[in-house]
C-alpha cells in the first residue's frame, strides 16, 4: 500500500484570510464534488494557517483554542481537550508533523465509505 505524504509547507504561502474567505468546494481542485487526501490537506492547512497567529509555523494551545472558538464558535473546553490529544509530545504546541498526523486521521475517520474521498455528505457541518 502506497502511503501518501501530506505536506503543510504551503502554510508559508497561504494568505491568512484564505480559510475564512473560502468555501469547502474551493479546495476541490479536480471538481469532482469530493476531497481526496491532498485536497483535504489543503483545506485543513488553510485553517491551520489562520490559527497560527504569530506565524511561527506551530500552534500553541491558546492559538488553537482562541482561533477555532472565534472562527467556528466551538466550545473552548472541548478544544483544549482536543489539543491535548493532538499534542503527542506534550510540549503545549502542535508541530507540522503533529498537524499532518491529525489531518491524515481526520481524513480516514471522515471517509466513511472508504472511497479515498470525502463528499459533502460525509463532512460534518461543524468541522
């Protein structure tokens, strides 16, 4: 089985307002009304770029919680717990590697029919 490498290096070139200004479909590059792993990584990378408020290439717990609370209105307590699960080395920040791992896990979890794509039906409203 070939393993797809997700790269978030594009975070350095994504404008900070790109996630807020873009819809889910804007990341569907091949216009098949579904996101493959690469397209989904672009969708999530745009969100992570928005969360990196000091633009240091990693995400502190406060950036993660405040950013997602402000962008999506998600409960801060739940976000702190989620951050704790993502922060595998327990250093109170998410690295690119930790973010890439979570994107791959999210994709696998969302791809309910195992088609290697995520449709809008599979995508939760608050994701």
